[in-house]
């Protein structure tokens, strides 16, 4: 796995970040490229799959993940009812799927 995070700078001010992550296995490679910048000329989300059935999907304007993150937190709390009151790291929480 390789990862880089670089600041995006415009006019001497940090306007965002550019994060790249590469995961590899003997048979596959996954590249994640995230740009968060308040000064993007054409904001949006893009998913590109280079495979036997190529896919290039662009969501104009992007998807605000805040609502999704809140829903995930609320759902996760419902699965933690058997835990004693305390401070827990995400890795300490029980995993449940479905």
C-alpha cells in the first residue's frame, strides 16, 4: 500500500488536499484519488473502472457524504447496545453486516 497527501495551495492559501492511495495484490491494483478543494472549477465525483467492462461515471456537482456519514454513525450506535459505557476506538466495536 502506498499513500500520499499533499496540500492544495492557491495564492498562498491552502484550499484543500490531494490524497492518493494505491493498493496492490498479485492480480489486482486499486488506485484511489481524492481531491478536496474549495476552488474546483468543475466539482464532482468520478468513478473509473479499467476492466473487461470499462466504466467511467461522473456525478456533476459531487455527492455530499455528510448525510451518509451521520447515518452510518447512528446505525453503528444501534449495534453497540451490549457494550458497557466507556470510550471505544472504532477497531474495538463489534462488526455486524446486514
